[in-house]
C-alpha cells in the first residue's frame, strides 16, 4: 500500500522544484523506491539520512533506544541535517528525494519547516509488517535493523 499526501497545492512532481519525502517503516522499500524515482527525474539527488546517522562515531543511540530523550534528539538532528542537505540540492536545481522514517506528526511538521519555502510531496510506503521484516532479513548484516519496528 502507498499513501500520498500532497502538501504542495496539488502540483505534480516534475523535478523542477520542491522536495519529495518517501517514508515508511524500515524494510518498506524506501531506498529502492527513492532510487527509482530519482533516476526517473532529469536532475535529482537522494540525501542519505542513514549515512548522516553513521557520522556519529561515538555515543550513537538507535532511534527507539535508551535513553529515549537522547534517541529522539539524535533522530531529530539527523532529520534536520537531511532536510538542510536536501535544501542545498534544491537551491542548485536538483529535486531532492528524501528517504527517511518520518516517525510522527511532530517530525513531519519539523521537516516541512526545514524544507520551506519549497513545496513538499510526502509518500508513505506501507507494506504489512511481515513483508517489511522479510525485506529487512535479506539486507546485508550491517544494514539490518535490529530493533522491533512494530510500533512505528
């Protein structure tokens, strides 16, 4: 299942302006879909939120780890940085396709603020939980999510 929320006044995605955000639980297919969409656009970039998380070399806390306040702060820092990077690409004429787990309304509102004044298209990939878990299990070990995603 795929849900699309148009947050840009209903304009189609043409790659000429704005940002596309593809969300979903880990294993939903965000990376695959964002790559396919980006490859179909004339000028695009895929800022990698997971790579931004790996910048933290010491003290990293998984997104739903403990202490919860630190996990949330790090997740929001990663989210802000991926939006700033997307904005930089958008200013240079590229359509950024952001692949990121948008965990809740607060995060979505923050992303919309950081991506202003650009239009934003928001897509949620929503496979059933067993499909997401199966996809996760086929990833290379270093890319697997090792926490329970059922609450996301």
